[in-house]
C-alpha cells in the first residue's frame, strides 16, 4: 500500500476481485457499463462545432449551456463554464484503435498539445495529447501490440 490510499488506510482492489465488494458495502448486482466525460466549455456551441470539425464527432444536442456529442461508441457531454482555468485543468483519456492515424489528423488540424507528441509509454500504451478550443486535454491512447 502506498500513496494516497495508504494515507487513508485503504487497500486497493485488483480488477476482477468481486469477492471483496461486500467489504466496501457494494453489491454484486451492479454492473458498471461506461463512463461519459463531462467537459467544461466557455462557449458550448463553439466547442461542439470544434469537436465536429476537428475530431469528426456528431452533435446530438446543443444549446448555450449543454451539449451531447458522439463519435462511434464514445459520447462526451459539454457544460458551460466561463472560467477557462477549469477547462485547462481538465483532461480525459480516450482509448482508440488507430492512434497513429488520429495523431496525423490532429497534427494537421493543429490540435496537438505542446509536448503531447505520439509516444510509447512504459504502461504499454501509445498515446498523444490534444487540446480542444476550450482548453481541455484529450489523451488518446492505444494498447501497443
């Protein structure tokens, strides 16, 4: 045990250890399905348009305060936040297939984060970072074979 969990006196469950759920008051009958990133944007309509034009997302619903966008099975929600600092402090990891091709597309579109070049990490993922127009960092990853 180390780090934050150790300071709290918690042990970390390894994936696939459902026998320990009761210890934490959790139920075996609950299945976690997916996470939907909720990202801040100073102008929700502008950021939804940015995702459509730069990353190929479909805009499912948009107004001045909230948007729902999707590309394939990935859905992202955008919420209005006028403080750019909040977006610049926000990131999410998105697993993809074909990270090298996406990197080339994002490089040509000018969305690569400074220092976010495509590289193989020691975790076994090839990844790069991009920025949306609001300042959110998107880390695109693919498991290296």
